[in-house]
C-alpha cells in the first residue's frame, strides 16, 4: 500500500471478495539518504513519504485490516538506485519503476509474503492477469482503462509470480476507483498521482546522481554526426536521446541529442529527421505468453511508457537478444528503456533496449 488511492482501493476490493488481508507499505529509502525534504516538498507528486505511510495506514484502518511497514531499503538501493546511477553513467536512460517491480515488489516482497504463509500479493496496478485455457500459461493483458494501463512496466513478471499476484483494478477505470474511495471515506480519494521517480522527488536526476555518488560528471564536447565540435556539454548524465531543451548551446537550427559516446565523453547532436530508425536490439528478454519462439514473429512493440505500440517483426538471435525491425521508422529509440511486445491486448514479453 503506497498511500495512493489505487492500492487503497485494491486492498478494499480484496477484503470485500472475502480474503483475509494485511496491508504492507514498503520503506524503500531514508529521506536523508537521497537528500529529500518531503516535509517541504511538493505534496502528492511522489510516493514513499511519511505522509504516504499515514495515508496507507488510515486506509487499512478503515478497511479493517492489520497494517505493517517493512524495510526494503537495502534491496532498493542495490537493485534500483545503484543500477539507475550506473545506467546514466553509461549514457542510458533507465526506467527504475520496472526494476522496482522486478526485483523488489514481485521478488523480495513476494518472498516475504510466502514466508508469512500468504497466498497472494495484491497491488493497485492497472493490468489484468488471465490464464490461457490452451497453454495453461498466465498472461498479462492490458487494463480495461487503456489510458491507465500499466502492462508495459510488468513485462518482467514470471509465471510463478503471476500465479501469486492479484490486480483488482484491471477491469476498472480511474474514475470508478476514485468513486469507490470516496464512498469508503478514504482521505486519499482525491490525492494527486505520483509523477516523479520516488527517490528523485524534484525530478533533477543529474543533481541526485552527483550528490548520491559524490562524483561530478565531467564536461565534454557537443559534436554533430560528422564529428564537428558544436560546443560544450555539462556532463552526459544531463542528456537523453531526443532531448532538445536544456542543451544550453547556441546553434543556428534546432538540434537534438542523437547519441551519447562515453568513450570520448561526447554528446552527438542531430536534426530531427536523423532521430528516426527502424531497428533496435533488446537484452534480458522475458517471454510471458509463450516460450522463446523460433523464427520471426509479427507483433506490435512499445518502446516507451507513453507511446502506442507500433507494428514490427521480432526475432530471437543466437545470444538470446531480440532484434526488432519496425514497419515504420521510430523516433528517438533510447538505450535503457524497455521494449515490450504485444499481440492485441496481451503482453508477449519484453526487455531492455541496448
């Protein structure tokens, strides 16, 4: 229970269905460790603050279930924060919410639940789990509320994890969830949704990385595709593929970040048309709807959270990476982000773009 309206309503619905429930909030970090002052920061824009714990506790009290706070800060540091920093230092743009789901929620927390003799882990994700009658496999399908669908960030779940997980909000819209919360008198019924990465509540990733690691990122050159020096950048952790704003370099035409070269510490700039590509490669691929396929498969692929899927051909290579070739060129394909494959509303699987 994060303290948000979604997990609170998920807990209520589970209890209503006749389950014996307990509520758990994960303590993921110490505020002082990430340089955060939640007391004076923007309310409702992140998660995991003391205020959020109180929201969760209040909802649990109203539902009538026991409530606990479990400390997962060391796991979160090792599996989420440190890989996040390393990815930026390699010129990638990671999605830490995916790692949190993969290594903390559906691994560490689920393991803790099993130790307590608990059958299911319930979360407020907007997605559906359905068992396929023919194969017996459990599938992740998109939520009924497509605008809120979170299937993209759940692609790493295993069959074992899916068999022990419930998503009560999968068939509901956000408006319906808020209505239930208001009817139950939850004090988070109108709470704003989390917008930022929880451990970077002000959204300044570069500042967080430098303060957390104690290392200042070196300046270097902006260059064009041909290698001509265009100016100076302020450290590669401040840039991501497709970025235009905040370059702080005077040019005679709009330019965008094309790529980041960590070997010579350069940031390559280009014009908009040079950002498009049809091909990408994906590592650490997790197949959900099927075993690793032989040959090519026709599917739709999503390469960032707020993007609709696009038609492509996917094929598994000998080293188990997956090659994806889109029908139409895609803009600003970004290393470190996830590529998730879909067949209609079903997640086939996904991995990390390299």
